[in-house]
C-alpha cells in the first residue's frame, strides 16, 4: 500500500498504479481518509462511504473490514473506500457536525468558503464524486431511529441511469427497495447533478450494530462489484426484492412523517415490519402533565419501515414512517 497523509486537493484516478493507496483529502479540520483500490485493467470508478452522519456505524464497520484487505487480483477500474466521511461528527458520536450543527446530508453541493459542513460537502463533491461513475452512501437509523433496512435511489432523471441504479439496488437483495424524486442537499443529489449512478442504503441503527445488517451490506457490495464490472465474474441469482416508487418527493423525506404532537415520552405499540391501516394506533406520546397521553395514528396504510428508537421526544420529531410495500 502507498500512503499520502499530507492531503490531496484532487486526484486523477487513472494516474495511480495498480494496488491499494491511502490518501488524505482536505486537512485535519475538514477532510477524510480514503483507501483507493486500483485494478490492472480499466473499468468503472466506484465510490463507497459510511458515516455521512456521525452516529451511523454500519457503513464504517463494513468498509473498515474492506480497507484491511488487499484489492481483488482481478479488479478492473477503481474502488474508493471512505469508511468515515464526517470525521468530526463521528468522533463526537453525533448525527451532525459538532462545530456548526450542520447536517451533511442537507449541505450539498456545499461551499469552499462556508461552514465546516459546507466545506466538507464541497470537498467530497468536487474531489471525489466528480471522478466517480458509480456511488453508494451507507446510512442507518443512527441513535434516534430504527429502520426496516432498505436500499434506495433518486429516479426520474436519465432513463439509462435509472436502469443502472435499479440494477445496483437489486444487488442488495436482503433489503427492500425505495426510489423517489430528487430532493436537494443530499450526497445523492450531488451525484444526480453530476449524472453519476448512485444508490444509498439504510440499516437498522438504533444506536447499535447488528451482524445481519453487516452481512447484508457486505453481500450487496460484493454483488455490486460484479454487476458494474469491477470484477470479471458471474453474478449469482438474486432474491426477489420488494420495491416501491414514490412520486412525491416529500414522501421520501423521513423527518416529516408522523410528527410528535407535543414533547414527552414516546411509547411505540407496533414493531418494524408490521402492516397497518389508516387510523391504527402506532403508539402514544405522554406529556409531563399526568394523564395527557396522545395517540399516534397511522397516516396511511402499509408497512412500518421506520420507528423512533429514542423515547424522549420534542414536538415535531418524526415517530414512524409507513410505506405500502
């Protein structure tokens, strides 16, 4: 492995020799470490990152395992591994950046002269995504949320890119698939603007690490290397994948569903994966005043795919997401 700890302002992937290379993008204040696998034959450039939010552990755990291994001997093209994109948030164990409270997943395309979060978004967009052909952002529910794991992508731009993204998502056949319209500010928004085929995953979260989530991600990424041509191999049979496409962008905005009616203690009464009808009781929020428990009712029929894990809630906190899968 070659290493350059000094920081890189830009990188021409094609200039790196075959093998594994560790590079620092940015500096100690705003930057991230990347492991770059270069194949001996030309091929796609796949970018993988974890910890866009600092309390999401599944992506870093899987990608750290990958960085501890050598590139496959038959690798074609380039694979860029960034286990922890948002280093300051990850070190502080916070969803958002500790210095400016910025949400990196709402900051793209960022700015070279802005806040730390804006500068990080700009750095990743211009120095990494600009060189990618394919991209995967590994998310999870973090501390606050618990998720019925899915894989998703932005649909409705370019038909060929949509088809590529659907094939990429199918590689994660232990997850269900959710596509929807463009929403601004996300890592995938930046990829969309650059016409990079991009998907994201959402693992369970709830402040922990489940072995089944790590296996699902690792298996999906291995399939993906074959699907996009980074490995010259035959993709095995994939399990059928439930899919849902949202036509309204707000439906995919997780933070607006089933808001807490007031501050208090949240108690769910349904589990992830439960099928519900409109008006079913999903849980309650009890205020500090005795006897003021407010039921949380299902806004739509479908499957519970997100549930708040934290019990102390503030007015407007998202408590559930229900999707018709």
